[in-house]
């Protein structure tokens, strides 16, 4: 498999390194432990002759060859922490050149992959329109509003599509690399996972901080504050809208536009977050925790936790030890 890793100035050091390290480990293990030849021909390329990482380290890129025909092109994330920084990066000539090159490669049959903020490069180029995708959960509200034609689901860690694959925040770079290795050889991917003490995660949901998402919009922020005060008493759309001096329809529409979910779904996110916090304290049993987050019994809370986090109460308590 021929893979071009496209590095831009300000690339996220860890994301780039873990991507290269995963494929390097796969090649070495394929040759040594499995008696085969290296599976991946990885080339680190750039649209500029000189590229530096976010920490100022020189990245040894090769120039993009005009006749290059990779099977996959991977775009590691830029180290940007805000929507404003992302907007500024889109104005850079090297980013524009990279997007043009991605469109050429994809039109020529290459598949494309990106993790974290790298997914914004694919979306800005129009490659994700009318396709399912995921991204850095912390910037999901901005992504959703800027790219309304992308079917975003930031709770997922990996989302394959017909043009390639997108992965979630930060260490999602490793999940993406392992996914590609697994597509070539499940046995090799298992071996790499064991050597790196890592495995593909199916969801970002356990890592999402609802309060961070709410800060993307004033109305949602006020709704979040109201919801936290009313977790025990339960959810009422009409009561929430009245308290926020808006209509039920407006609140529903704004939640969908910013968060990609209904007010009730976000309210349940806050219940899950608070329940996890109470589980972490270890001071309350499940029935008491259920009452604290507005449920009449522990069974309902168990079901919600497993539905949202993919794990049961016993597994969650074990994770917190």
C-alpha cells in the first residue's frame, strides 16, 4: 500500500509522529515477527520544500512528485486550538495548495484520510460534502455550522466513507493508522496494537465535555446552565424555553444547528457526565446516583450509560480505579 503523509507548517507533532511510528512498527513486525515483507510504502511529503512542526522541529518532507499516485493520502492535523486560528490557516497559500493537491489525488483514485483538525482540510476542500464524517469533538459546533452539507457525527472515533476515512481528536491519528493497518491485515494490526499498547476505539463519547460544546453559542450556554440546575427534577422543553425567554421551536432548532442533537439528548449528555462524576467519587450506590440525575431507578441509568458510552456501570467503575 502506497501512503503519502502530507505535512503542513504547524503540523501537530504527536499526530504526525504517531502516524509514522504506527506504520514503521507495522513494517518491522511484518518483516520480523510475521515472516513477510513490509506492507506499507510511506512517503512524507509537503507542498513546500521546508516544513516545520508546531514545536518548530524541521520535518524532512519530500516535494510532491507530479506523477505520484498514492493509494492513500493522510493529512495530519495542524496544532490549532480555536475556530479563529483555523479560519486564519485557510488563508495560507500552502493550505490552499494542499487542498488543490488533495482534490487531484482523489480524482485520480487515491483515498484520503485525516484526523482531528486535519478533517477540516478535507471539508474545506469539499471532499466531505454529503458524506458521513467525524472530527475533533471540541470543534464540532464550528465544523457543523461551517460545513452544513457534511453528515457529522463527532461521537464516533472513525467514520469510513467512499472517499476514505475521518478520525477523531488528537490521538485519533493512531486510531486512523491502526484502521488502515487492519484493512491490510487484521493479524498485523493486532500485533501492532499489542506492541504499542493501543487499540482502535469506536467512540469519542466518553471524552466529550458538554460544557465546552455549550460555549459555542450564547443560547446553548444558557440552556446548559439551566439544565445543570434541573437534572434532578427532569427535562421539560417548555420549561426550558420559558426560562430562557425563547420558544420551544427556537431552542430545538439552535440545539440541532450547534450540537447536532435535540435539547433532550443534550440534557441526557449532562446526566451521563454527572453520573460519571458521582461514580468516580465512589460514595454513592447506583440507585442514589440515578436519583441525583433525575431517574427513578438504577436500571434506567444503566441502560443510558451503556447506550451513550458503550460500557456498563461495572466497567466504568473499573476504569476509574
